[in-house]
C-alpha cells in the first residue's frame, strides 16, 4: 500500500496543496509534521479503499466494529418515517450498511449522489459487491430527486447525503470549520429541515487493527432553518476531524483560499 503514495504526492500537486493548507493553516501543524501527515492521509485513504472491497466480498469477520449512538438509528426506524443521515468525506461512510447488518437493521438505504459520480460509482460497486438493499438517487437540475427522496422516506428508507461537497453551480451556504468559513451545499440542509423527518450526523471512522467506529448523533431540527442545521453539522464535523485528522479525504481547496492568492 505504501508504494503508490510517493506518486500521488509528486503528481497530484493540487491535492497535496489542499492537504498541506489543511494541516498547516487549519490544524497549525509544522511543515515537517504536515508533510508526514499528508503521506499518512494518503495511506489511510488507500486502506479505506481496500476495506471497501475486502468487507463486501466476505472478509468482514477480519474486522471489528464499534457502535456509538446506534439507539438513535433504532429510534429513527421505529417511527416508520425513514430518516436522513448526513455525513462527510471523512472515514469510510460507505461501510455504514454493514454496521446496519451487524445489528439487523432491516431497512434499505438510498444514497443521494450527483449524476457526475453515478456511472463511476455504479461500475465500481458492480465489480465487487451485490447491493440489493442500496439504490442511488441522482441529483437533477429539475429537482425531481426531491420526489425520490420523499418516496424513499415514505418506505421507511434511510437516505444518506453528503453535507460537504457541491457542484460548481450549486447553491451554497457558509459555515465556519476549523476557524475559517467554508462553503457547503445548501441542498442537504434545506431538504432535512423541510421534510420534518429524523436527522442524524453519522460517521464511520477507521481505527487501528482493522477496527471501525460508527458514530451516530441525533440533531434537533429548527424548522426550515438550513443555516442552523449546517452550523451544527460543521461543529460536529470539526470535532470528528480533530479526533481523526488523518482521515480528512477532501483532496482539494476546501476553504477556497489557494486560488484566491
């Protein structure tokens, strides 16, 4: 796993710049500690990719799992209204469905993604896994995906949405993360505050010795206040990032500082 890392560090310079800014300016690491941390972050990212393949094809018993806040998921499903999980590009959230299977949560999952990502993800998943309980809802300009989300919730499905990335033309909100304002997509927070269903912040973080830790945190929703929900999300994301700084997998200029200089 170590062999490809120098290649990425040398030839993915824009990604490295984004990570270096994150470690130097947002976490205030020294230049040396930042350089080592960049290497370790790529290594951790590679490990999560391996796990995405290894666990679905029958190696899940080689891993251990820890559940923190699973009672919130149980309560969510018991209401029969479905629910929304908001996560971010940290850790290995795609493995959440295997946590659900461990606890016999008999529910299907709908993942909201952009059309840009759909074909690549579908091809990747088809190579290694059979995911009859997972379907994709593609974000569309005509907003028809809203109806699909409503339909999924009506079937007591869990709808998973990423709260930290957006397309160039998408509407955004701003919130402070690690001491600096950043842009976030308005969609996940607007949808969650308008549909009046339970909302959880969920992360699946990798720990030593093939151990995964799922965190689920219940969120109090202020009706139609997307900014308030975003602020809560950014605050919780910051706590997760500070605990797992080497699992920040947004390999780009997240705070929009590099291109402005």
